[in-house]
C-alpha cells in the first residue's frame, strides 16, 4: 500500500496543476474525453469501511460511479463536494456511487480513522470502501490509465466501464453529470449470468 501511495504522490495526486489545466499540453480539463470500454475481470469486490463488502455483481443493472481517492490528496478533497452534490442530484434515479479509498498509513485502524473522518468532514452519503490494488492493475492494462487520484469511473448497467475522469476540475462536473444522464437514459438490458 505504501508503494501505491508513493506512486500516487509522485503523480501529484490528480496530475493537475493549479491553473485549471489537466497537464496534457495545456488543454482545458473539460476537453473531449474518449469513451473507455472494458469490463473488470479481476476486480470483483472491495471491503467496506463499516464492514462487509461491495461487489460489482450487486451493482448490476445500475449505473455506477466509482471514485478512487485518498484522504490526503488535495485534488480529491476538491472533487469530493462535487461528487456529494451529484449523489444528491441523482439519488433514487438509478445511480450507485462508491468511493474506493487508497490510504498510505499501512495500518488498517489508522486508515479506518482517516476514511471515516473524511466521510464526516464532507458529509459523504454514499458507500466508502478500501480500494484494492487490482483496480489499478486492470486500469493500467485495459485503459492505459496513469495512477492518478482522483480517478472517477462510470460503469453502465451491464458493468462496462464507459468513462474515466482522471482529475476533476471546476466546471467539469457538468460534463460528468451529462455522462451520467446519458448512461441513465440507456435502456435497461438484462445482464446475462456467467454461472
């Protein structure tokens, strides 16, 4: 976990500077984002901060937003109120949100204190879980993603990752909300079971 935190810290948390740019040739963060299309194979569940677990199978049939964050990351702290607002806006409309925390203490009790404190500070109403390393492995292999936080993923009702936001700049919440609405408007198609 410490190695992951170091890699994320080297990436500057979200890879963003303070000028509202995303660090890619000075393009604004709201520039068009390519659609991402893949399914997680190895990542199937994550332990919830309050006990139990959240599974991707339990989220089938819903549009899912996964927020990969850390409590110590300034860009994550800036994006969290935006995500709380989006939760309020889309609550009860078919969107499920889960935060996946990547902490760097190496101590489970300390990580829990940090994440629960973060939830209280920002009044986060959605589930928080500890982010498994395998998420990053699959993101790198299937979407060529950098280890940057926050990383926000949108999955469609069939569990396909359709959108990836690495960093979330002011004003970009409009783009994220539009993408959520687009996925919510798609017809509900039964998800075939593999077993």
